C-alpha cells in the first residue's frame, strides 16, 4: 500500500514536471519571414552559380552550357519551392541569367 502511494506521487510529480516544462518552453527565436527566406535562397543560388562559372572564365561555350544547365536546375528547384510562384521563378531566372 505504501509503495503504491509513493509510485503514484512520483508519477504525478513527473507528469506535472512535463506539463510545466512544455508550457514554459520558449518559441524559436530565429523565425524568418517569407521575404528573408526568399532572399536567403536567392543568395545561395547566386553563390552556386558564381562558383560553378568561375573556373570557366576563358571558355565561353563551356561557360554558356554550364550556365544553361545550372539555370535549368535552379528553375526546376524553385518551381517546386512553396515560397515562389511561376512569375517569381521567371523573374529570378532572368536576373540570374544576367
């Protein structure tokens, strides 16, 4: 009988502790807005494109082919991204193509 009371009190203490920790847990501080996330994604693609084209400075044909392949890949990825609609994807690809 005494052990049942001790186990019950211990169980209640654990349950109350879990509830208190759950209610007191803070929300993440680094919640990014939609525009911040878009800008971050675009910067990543710009850096990738620059790194891929940097070794091909002298060979214009290879650079053009690589850029075309990269832009197709980026367009495909952006079209599946929830942050971007088709018009935005077109504008982004046009900007990266410059």
